[in-house]
C-alpha cells in the first residue's frame, strides 16, 4: 500500500531589497526638467572643455538609466546629428569667409567668387584661418550640446507617460507631439527588421540596388502602423468636442493670446535693461497667470481618467534639482570669472577649465545615480515540465 504525501505549496521568497532600490520608471517631467536646465546651462558657455564635459555627462546618464524601449535607442542618432551640425557650421564659416584678421593663422585659401553689389558684405571664398574654424566649431558644439540635451530627454522619458501629465487643453497637441517623437525610433526599428529579413533571405545587394528592397517594406510598415493608430484613436473617442460652449472657447483663446503676449513682453523687459520696470517680472507674472487660467478653462472640454498616476518622490526631486542647480550656478556667475565661460581665441591658446562650473556640470551627471534603475527587459519564456 502506497502512501501519498501531500505536496507542500512552494512560496516565492520576497526579493532582498536591503540596500537596493526597486527598479521603476522615473517621472518623465523630471527628466525633461533636468535636460532643459542642462541645455540652459549650455547656452551660457562657449568653453569647449565644459561643452565636452556636458556631452560626457549626457552619455553617462543615458547609458546608466535608459530602458530598452524603441524611443530609448535613438541617442546615437542625436550624436550623429550633433556632429553634422558642427560640420555644417565649420563648412559655412570656411565658404563664407568672415571675421578674419591679418594676425590670424591662415591655413588655406578657397577660390573667391565675385558677388554683385546688392550682395555686399558677404564674401564667398577666400583665405581660411584657424581662428575662424575654431570659432565656428565652438559655436556649432554649443548648439550640438543643446540638441543632445533634448535627445537625452527623448531617450530617457517615456513620451506616452509624459502625455498623461499634460493639461487637458494641450491634450491634442501632446498626442501629435508624442506620435511625431515615436516616428523616428519606429522607422529605425522597421529598417533594422527589414535588413535582418533580407539577410535571412540571402539578400546580398548593396547600395542603391538594396534601397528599393528596404524602402518599400518600411513605407508599407509605416502605412499599416498609421492606419492601426488612426483606428485605435477613433475607437477611443479622440477629437471629441466635449461640453465646452462657443463662448468658453472664445474666452480661452483670449486668455491664451493675452498670456502669450504678457510672456513675450516680460521676456523682452528682462533682456533689455532700458525697458520700463513694468515690462519685466510684472508682465511675465501676469502672462503666466493668464496662460494658466486659459489652460484650466480649456481643459474642461477634455475629460480624461488616469490609472495609477506616476509618483513624484525623492528621486524625481533629486534628478530635477541636479539640472536646475547646474543652470543656476552658471547663470549666477559667483565663485568664478565669467570670462572663463566664454574664452577668447585671440590670442590663440588652450582654454582654462573653471572648477565651479565643471563641478556644477558634474553635479548634473549625478542624476544617473540618483534616478532609480530601469526595469530590466525579461523576454517571456514558456517552460514545460514533464512528470512521470
């Protein structure tokens, strides 16, 4: 007689999280605040050492905290775009030779093209100096760093989760921006998928011959995806008019236009020292209040529900604070010489690395440590157990 012992149910032990943070997605607004603040800090300096330090910080944070989502794979394309911007800036400065002085170190000379009288002031061709190329490269590097800051925000922040925190009045605009931001990563993914399929089918054609075999399937995939997206948006009631009346829409438009005019006037008053005092912070504050009122009134016509809203915890405060502190330090200009942010190339020499701005930029890189680790991608696997 055999005796059967009842099986003891297996319990899964809770993971030991002592000293470790649980993986989760950071609030997308925190990444955008961090990136925009860092871009603001970049706009204050022309020092190539600080700009290269910003690129290193962006690379570290993106490498440490990006996910495996489709939009998280496009940072390298922003780097290529940044390199293209620098190259175009240098080429334009070499072709349209301007700002050269007799004391420059001349490298070569391009054929000069005569220009008509109405095109006076712009010279095409001529001598190209080292100082002119370095100045153009530095200006292009600053713009490239700003583009990489925006690319880092697009890489780290989930655009679909960012859509949920937008005001109701900007919901349609947010949907359009989210769809446009998702186009480039999806096209890259489609090209990679088509390329792998061609390799499996022993497709060995390269160059222009392979272009037709790649472009047509990619366009077909994009068309099918757009049709599925349109059907999904239509089934979810996208574009409904809501309960707002015509008078409410007119009042919302007046508030938004007045608020934008107030913001423009306030920004002009802050930038121009000779402007009246009312065109400074008072106009800026009044414009902000009018815009907020217009957004609140316009948001009534869009009814949305949020399931498990993204939390704003200490990690979000830390990440946003790292970027804001770096921007405040570079704008305040205390503790260092403001000339170190924009070194002159006359006379030509190696720029100095100011310690306080460098420490502020490195503090922005601490966001890669303050943010929680992203969730690891776990492919679904099916295990089959055989019992005998």
